C-alpha cells in the first residue's frame, strides 16, 4: 500500500509539472492603460549645516569623454573607460561619463548665497542641455532669483558663472558677485591678443557673464584665502584656473567645503587623484592642490559640496584602507522633512 501511494504521488507530481511546463498564463489588459510618467522629482536637495540651510541645485549634465583625461595620466583612454564601468558610472548618450553640473544655495538666515550658478545659456560640445536648469531648481526649492544677494563663483568657467546672465541682463538683480583677484587678472584683465586663440571663446563667455554686474557696480574682488564674510573662508585651490577657490562655511562647529572643480570624475580621481584633465590651466598645480585638500578633509571629516560628483554632490571622503586613493560616501537622500 505504501508503495502504491508513493507511486501515485510521484505520477501526480510529474503530471502537474508537465501541465505547468506547457501552460502559458495570459493577462487581460487593463481597461484603461496606465501611462508611464517618465518625469523626475525637482532637482534640489536640502542639508542643514549648523544653523545654515544648504540646498543643492541641479543644473544639468555634460559628456566627459575620457580622451580629455588620458593625456594627463599614465592610463590609456580604454583603461579609464574600464574604470568607469568598474564603478558603474553613468554614461551619457555620447558614451562618455555623464558629469553632473550642480550649484549650491546657502541660507544663513541673514543672506542667501549662491555658490556657482550653472551654465545658463552657454553652449559647448560638452554640454548636453541647451539651457541650464539651475533657476528652475532654485524656484522649485521655494526661492526666487531676486532673493539671492551674494554670488560666489568658485571660478569663471562657463558651467559655474554663465548662469548669472541671460540675454545680456542680470538674472540675480539684487546680488553682488564676489571674485578672487587671481581670477580677475586672468579672465577680465588679460588682453585677448596675449591669450591663446583656442581659449578665446572661454574668455568671451566669462566676460559676457560678468559684464552687466560690472556695469551695475555689483562686482567685488577679494584675495583668495581671505575671509570674505564672518564664518565664510575662501580656500585657494589653484590649478584648475589661476584663481580657482573653495569656500568653507562654519556654523555651530559644523563645516562644509564647497570645492568647485577639485574633482571632475569621481570614478577615476577618487582612486587616482593624480589624474588631471584638459580643462586644467595648470595640471601640476591642480594635482598638488587636489591631493592636499583630499588629505585634509579626509582627516578632519569635513562635509563636501562637489559641483561635478553625482547629484546632490554632498558627502564625505575617507582614505582607502591600503592608503591608496579615497572613497566617496554620499549623504543619504531623504525625500521628505524628517519632522
């Protein structure tokens, strides 16, 4: 009897398996098909630093081809591309690294300060968006351009400063732009005939951006390294441009460093900070200052605001356990107020 039951169960199981193998389940279509939305949340993210509210503002993306870095490292373009794949780095539609462009807004309670303003209407092969989106992000975050009273560009490349001007007019009508004297000397004061012709478009874009602010007497200059305001120290990070500077904000013992273009490609430069890029005015100085600041902030655990790391560009770094290179620890995204 036991043998019969066992045989029957096996036969039944095999029979059910055969039926399942040949079955093709069908699903009735929904009476009203649900349309895919294909939209994203607004491009802003808030983080408190002491009593300061820091808001990351998404501006757009660019295509960073590894041919821009290969001549400034021991690695070939193929090896750099392999590093991107190894880190699951986002690729652009053109095949290079999809590099993010981010500006940051700091509400101190007394001032509304914009650090880097995005590309605005500037166009170049590297930019994948015709128009920068920083203003849209700023408005989505609950602010208006006329509320900004201070603009602190980390340097005068188009993706950091051209968002301040549109159609020749000031976008931020109540804001004063603060620039390092070292940037002024290069971008504004050097005669065009003294500069290589290949960088003329970059110089023209920078001068176009600040022209209406100069005309309105809304530009002030400082020496990199100065404390421009109470609790706001400028940090010389020369190399990428002659006056490239970061801004260290301190509130209630907490610090954040807005480091501009210390790094363009986290997938490569975290592990290999010696890798430079074609856009560096002085590649060797950029390497030296990058290594110096990475060593410092890894040791003191300063929060970083990075213009070109994946949005929102806020996080910390640590030295790798083997002492070679660094690792990025982004802040945790929180879609709603914790309260």
